[in-house]
C-alpha cells in the first residue's frame, strides 16, 4: 500500500484505512463480532493502519480496543476517534472514556465530530496535543451543509486533519475544501467514498469497464476508491466494513497507480 505524508509532520500514512460505523457496533456474542479480527488482519496485512471511530458509533470504540488487545497488535494501528458532545467538561469526560475504550494513550488523532461545540473542544485538543495525550487534532463533517463552517475553522485555526465526505457522486469538496487543505497543509481523511452505499450497489450490477485494468482495478469498489485517491489533496480514505473480504478488496485500491484528471473524469462519467 502506498503512503502519503501528514503535512504537519511528514509522518507517512497508508492511504486506505477502515471506518467502524455500523460494522464494529457489535457485541462479542454476535456472529458478526467473530468476523472482525479478520477485518483488522486484512487491513494490517495490506500495509494499512488507520482505524476511524467515534463515540457516536455505539460500541465500536470498545470493539476496536478489545480486538487490538486480543491480537497483540495495537502498535500497528493509527487510531482516530472523535469528540461528540457539548461543553468542555463533557468533552474531556467523553475523550477520556474513548481512550479507555480503545485502550490507547496517546490517541493518534482526535477530531471534533461534525463540529459539535468545536470552540469548547478545540482548546482542550490543543492542550492535549502539547501534553502528548493526543498526537494530532482535527475536525470532521459528512455533508456539504457543514462545509462553510469547516472552511472557516480551517482558515482560523492550525489543524492537522480535516475529515469530510468525498466520492464520485459527491464532489462538492473539490470546489473549495480540498484545495484549501492543500494550501494550508492539512491532511484529509475521506469518509463516504462510496456515496453512502447506494452508488456502489448500483454499479455492482454492471460489468467492469475495459479500462479498469489500466489503473489496476478488479472491482467497482477499487475504482471508486482510486477516484478519491486520485485527488492529490487526499491523504487517506476510510471506507467502513465488517467483512474481511471487503477490507482486502478496499485495501488493494491503495496499491499501484492512481488515476490522473482525465481518468478521474472518465470514472465519474460511468455512474451518470
């Protein structure tokens, strides 16, 4: 898997990670839980490391912490989570709980989820970064409706990361946020690379185009992920899954070449 540098430090980050929304919100007694060690193993075996979670995702943080400790491979993970509550005090309480759930200190990346009470939390994150409680700080959103506020925060404050939605059918971030992140030296995590799932479901019913092999793809998921990674401002894409086969397929998109502008437009034309 290829890596890209985190602009604020130059640290190399693998370009495909794993989101934990829905897929990791499971109890140990559930059959779905038993499949998750294979998901993380597929991520690590492919050279990936980024695991993104949130207290908003139910039991996902706890599940990640349990699985990493059971595999004795927590050092192979780049753990990103979020604060999602109001007030500085509640934020501190929630983030401390996340560290316990993930069984990790420091947390690699703490993000302000959907910019909820971001002014209250940003001060804490700056302090915690200075103290070494977290390594990086950032903000996140998942809809274009949050872009004006994201842009304002990116311009006003020194951020390491911004997380946003970007896909072949949700390209609004290309207009301002992705260029701004590149100009300001902010790493970009991309959520919803499959447009929330409907896009991939639609394309899976169609045969792969003949040109898929030109960019090393043998699935629609890989094509959609390579479209995202073809944008030079993107640092890492974090598709969510609870299945090892899907994780392996997704991770394969991080190897080989990425599409240039012309090929990306060709990919975009396929879903219309």
